[in-house]
């Protein structure tokens, strides 16, 4: 079945049921299908053809999602455009894009803009999927902290696999009301949105920023996603207030591993609806840890769970050989829904896609029951609010400043953001580095998300026995408050 045929069929089956609840609006499934058909007609009239790239720069709205599905129905490539990108990153995201659909004031020289309104939605065309399985249907860009955003590209056949994954496997009522917020350029959000619609549920978009945990009972939410920092803030509230979460069926925490003690507290205070998920933009969901798993195997509280159906996990040594249970190595995964490669970056694609497997670049081990334990990263990154930022580019920006001789960045757990970047710099001769100016330089080059939480000037950097800078010692300095 060609993607997004299954989604279109699900909208047709119950046209009077509410698909989206957007503040005070109620948008029925038949109305969403009509929106998709009008976008198909408007985009075709605007010259969009199969194989074209079309940016989606909209708010979190039914129209924004319908525009993305219409692009994919035409066999074109939907490209998520995240708000607030630096100009250089935005240009990289829109490289090769024929047009951008927007509901705001988006503009960029040389890029054709199609604004959502009466003109674009004037006609209707029955939506019939045109994409071939081997064509690219979706590109989701990473944060850009490597110096330029990486475009994670999915083929249409992989997009169809996400629907197959959900069919018949979602407990009844779990997706009755799914909370959607943030951005439509988030792969995990959009995939859960689509899972909700396939399950016959309603996608609930709050009028403003969601106030966890109170938003859950107030909007009668049964399924939601949260980052690790948001879970920690929820626990802060639940320690002092009673919040009725009895109708919640699935609260998935993702983005980075949860500290085992806090996860145990979450299971106690929130209940069996809480689960920890591990996955990547390149692969989708890989493993899940449920409260029942921990009840049966208490030691699994330190893991990220068991592989999902259709996912194979191997831990390999530096030579690429699988290692036995209990031995650490790099985590490799295989799934039919994995990405096809990085847009316009064949070298990075070849390094990550290996004989049908995806190198996660995470370090971990499997136990004898198949639980996966993450123990480190093969890549030097910091995950801030579930967004990956590479430390190397941050170090290069700092070290290139005239006041700095050396720069080192480490990732340290943070209750507010999951992890935070902390920088240590050695002054250039005769200079006194100003941390404010250094943080401004990082923001200008890499965006606000990459800015270190602290910049500490040191006389010298501790050195490990290997002769390399001892980042473990630097992390210890942060933890001790040095």
C-alpha cells in the first residue's frame, strides 16, 4: 500500500469523528481529508511535482499536517523547517527545495513561498498517492550543531512501515486523545500523531504551551510525549500536589536516558502509563522499558528496555564483530523503517549505514534477557532538551575567539534540560576571556541551543594518562561546583 494511503483511508472511514481538537476548534476527519485534497490541488497548480522538495514552515495546526501529507501524496519530498534557525542553517535546510508552504511571515530570498489561504485551497482534488516506494518522501533535519544541519531522509516504503508497526498493536483507548505540541518538524511527534489517527483517536493541540502535568487531566489526555527534563519537573509537582493522572494510558519519556532512581519514582507516582523509549531520528523507536519489565526484572531499571517488534539490536566491537551479552560495544540496529541516508551527504550516510544496519554511535551492552543498557556515546555530543548538539563545533567556535587559546566542552546531567554543555577555556596570552562574549559567539555561529550553560576560565586543562585532555575531570569540576 503506497504511503500515505492508509492515513487517507483512516480519515475516510469515520468522516464525522473529530481528528483534531485545536484550542476551541474541532476539525472532523472528513474536513481534514478535504484539506488534504485542497492542498493537493493547490500544490499541483503551483507546479509541485513528484520528486520536488517542499518545505513545511507552519505552526502546529491541522492545516500544517494536512499540507505535509498533501506534499507526500503528490510523491514530493516534505522537508520540515524548524522555527528559529540561524540564516546559514535555514539556507542548508532549504537547499534543493522548490517551494515553502507557510502560515506565517516566512521569507527567504530566492525561495518560492506558498501561503496557506483561500488561493492555495480554492480547488479540490481526490488525493491519490503518487510516490514510488524507493523515492524520498520526508526529510527531517537535526539541530545543526555540527556546523550544518543533517537531513535524515526517509523513503516512502519506510514511511509505510511506521503505519504497519502500529496496526493491531496499540492497546484500545491508548491513543484516544494524543497531546500534540512543539513542532511538526519533529519526527517523533509526527509519527505519534499519525499513530493516533490510525488508531481512530483525536489529536489534541493545546491553545498555548502545555503546563505539565495539569494539562493532562484538563484536556483528558490519554497519550503524550515528554523529554527527560519535563519528566523531572512533573515529579517536582507530584511530590507536593495531587494531580489526577488516572485516565493517562501512555506517557513516553524520550530524548536521553532517565536516571534510574528518578525513573523508579516516576513509575511509583505516575503508574504503568509511564514508559521510557529509546530511538533516533534515523531509526524511529528502538526499545521501550515498561513498569512491568522492572517489576519482573528489577535490575532492568537501569536499561532502556527491550527491542520493539521488527527491531534487531547487536552490540559490536571496534572490528564490527558482535559481542556476547554483558560486553560493551557500539550499538547497531536494523529496522525496516530506518532512514535511507543523509540528504546530500553520501559520506556520512556510508559511515552510518552498514550492510543494512544503522550505527547508532551509542555505546551499550545487552544482558542475557535482551535488555539494552546505554553506557556512553561513540560521538561527543550533549543532548539539550532532547536536541543533539555536537561538542566539537562548540569547541571550535570558542577556540577561534581571539581571547582563547584552548577550549573544551563537556556534557553534564541537568534537571532542567536533561543535559547541559559546560565549557572550559584557557586564555590566550595577555587576554582575559569574557564568558558573556564567548557565549554570544556560540549563539551567533551555532544557535542559542548550543550555548554552554557555563564558561569557566582555567589556567590549564587536566590531562589523562593517555595524554589527552581529561574530560571526566572537567565534568567532576562542574558536579562539584568548581
